[in-house]
């Protein structure tokens, strides 16, 4: 039997999406699922919104990683998405690097992709491709959420937002629960105030 397809949309900038991606990697070990990694963009999501100056700057710089991943996907196939995301996310979230141009250049070298892909950061050539991927996620869950978005068959939801990422069977139980509640007709939200920052372990 084929493994159950799961799709996750991410923006490399988001620490909560990073934790969710680490959780899904655990889920793949304890449940019969196969994850496809797709892009959405906080820079796209926040276009035209009234944001503070610091977040506006982050959104402006945030085009670099998503554009380069889009360029890499178009040139080298979807299979490069996850390794490049891992390399970029490790530098941003674990090493706390803030120069995204340098981060992406180092990540390209790590995964063996052409250095000239960094040129995509400064142009709009791949924006339509990126926006289409982003819109697929928004069409599933609406535009009042962010990243991550996950789809499992006919069920889609934002999140889960969790820190730290559960491991082993705990990861599997969370997956089962998310699919159960999100698959309930008329279910929209389950939330409580965050009381801790992202914990990367």
C-alpha cells in the first residue's frame, strides 16, 4: 500500500514552521506517511498590511530565501526543496544567522546547487511560481493564518504550533489528533496563549 501523502507549506523564516517540519520528520518514522514540502511566503502574505518597521524590514529581506528556493525547484525539481530548506533553516534558527543572502549562498553550496541561483533573490522571475504555491495553501485554509499549513488527504489546517517538537510516538499521537479534529465537519479553531518561545533541540 502506498504511504499516505502529507503536504506541508513553509517559509524558511518562520521558527514555528521549522519546529513543525521537525515534528513531521518524526511522524514519518512512526506513521505510514510521506511528506511533500511546498512553499508559502510570509512576504507575500503580509503585502499591503500595516506592520511595524522592524517586521517590514524582515518581510523585505524574507524574499531572498523563498525566491531562491523557488528558482532551485524550477531548475532542479521538487526533490531539492527539503534539503535546501534544512540547510537554510539550520542557519537561521539554530545558528541565528541574520544575513539571509549569506545564509542562502552557504546553503546552496552545502546541498550542491549552483551558486548563481542566489541571483534569483533580487528579481521577480520566479514570483509567479512562488505565489501559485502560496495560494494553494491559502485556498485550503483561508488568509487569516500563516505558516505552516498542512494537508492530509481532504483535511487541511494551519499548524500545529508546538515547542519543542514532539518525538517518537508522541509525534505520532499529535499527528493523529490533528487529523482527527481538523477532519471534523465545522471545526475551525483550537488555541491557547503561547507561554514559551521556540525550543530548538
